[in-house]
């Protein structure tokens, strides 16, 4: 339990019991992402402490409530952490990620950095038995990336630029390559991330910051610019430089969550080049099964994403390391079974 920013405590609780429509999941693994880090440091707006973190989680169904039929005890599952009410106007449209009463597992409700969690059965999705549960935690992130790319509607042969090659940038690179984008151009200042990006299907790996990469992107696209630029770095500056990389009519994805204000930016390029800025938020439940299939089929290899693993009772050390070296880490996994 995160009692206050940068202060974890270990709390004993009775084993939860499943009510009707609910399941108890014995947690196997939780991946820690930038959202968790910002809650840990106190930089995430609107969080009430204490909070049990953890929203990218896999486990095994331990018990089910009386009327649950979608999963059975012993089944391996991944959790969809996007809490939605199911009855507001946005939920009724299938946009459960935009629910008027939305929350996040591990923020508004208690998360998976625990041995057991209790949640509604509709939030768990079955995993094939052969997928390692630690690496499978990345499927949640993959689902958010998939959600963004469906909105971008990447077409075969379109040049696509991905700024930043952390976990989400690498997954964007992989899905853009699978969508037939050509070329996929990635931008990062970190050599090992660029090498990994090439394994994910990037054709050109540009070692530079975004500002310096503009001329290189224009050169690699024969002067035309890219059809799609996806920003996974979240810097305010990358909005302007990202738009400079686009061809007229291009699409820009401000994928990374950012609260930074953009200064010195005018809407003129949106008019002049008829640019589309396409937002995307988290994932919808319908993104989960196809994302599980992308990993189960081997199309997306999530094994290289785990930088380090810590047992649950050493979660504090995991967060200290993540805060010290955010650029060196793709995902830290908290092992609830250790
Ligand atoms: Zn996350
Ligand atoms: Zn709703």
C-alpha cells in the first residue's frame, strides 16, 4: 500500500470473497508503468492516498462468484484495468474508456500489487496457458497502443514516425510495421532502444532528439514528410517538431500523457497543412482479445520488455530504481507469487 508519495507499507488483509458477478484473482505479476511512477512521486493529479497500485496485471482465477460463467478457477487471465460504469452515454456507445464515471484499477480502486484481488468478472480476459504471466502483463500496454493505432488508421505503404522508443514506442513501432507502414522511422537518443526498434520492424533508426530528426525524416521520405507521427515522449516541444515532420494532410498522435503546456505554438500549421491531431485514451474492452492474440501468435514478442523483476515485498526498491533510471527501464515487474 502506498500510504503517501514515496512511502510504501505492507498491510495484512483477510482473503477477499467473490460476490455474484465477481472473481478473485491470485495475482502473478504486475508491470509498473509511468502512470504508477507519477502516483508514486505524487506528480499524478487527483490521486487520494493511501492507494494500492498496480493496473497492468496477470494472474490465475482463484475463485468465482455464484453466477460467473466467463471464466473458471485455475484459468490464467489478464486484467482490463479501465473501470467503467456500463450505463452512461459513452459506455452505451462502446467507448468504455471515455466513461463519465471512469476510474483506473490501481488508482481509484485498489490495484494488483497484492496477493489477491477481487473484481467484476467482465474485467478479466482469459490467456492461453503457454504465455508466461510476467511478459503477458505487457498486453495491457499493447491494447492501449492498438487502440491509438486503430484511431490513426495506418494504411499499407504510409511512412510512419515513432518518437521515443520506451515500451510504448517499441510497441507502436511493432504494430505500425505489422500494419504495413513503410518506412517505419524511429527516433531515440538511446542506442540499445534503437537496436530493439530495428528488431521490432523499424526500417530507419534515427539517433537524435526530435528537433534534430526533422530534417532526417524529410530526407528519408524524399522530402514529402510522414503520413503519421506518433509521439510517445510527451514533451511539449515534440508537438511542434512532430507537425514539422508531417506531410500535408498528415495525422499526429499525442500518445504520451503530458500535462506540460506548449508555448510558442500557433494553430496555423493545422490550417495550412490540414493536419489531424488524433487523441486516444487507454483502451476499450474490445481491444483486449485481439491484443492477446497478437502476443499469443508470436506477432508481437513482449519478452524483451522486462528489465527487472522484484518480489512484492520489495516493491519499494523497484520504485526507487525506476525513479532513478526511468530511461534505462522498459518495464519493471512486481512478482506477487515470489
Ligand atoms: Zn500503465
Ligand atoms: Zn460509463
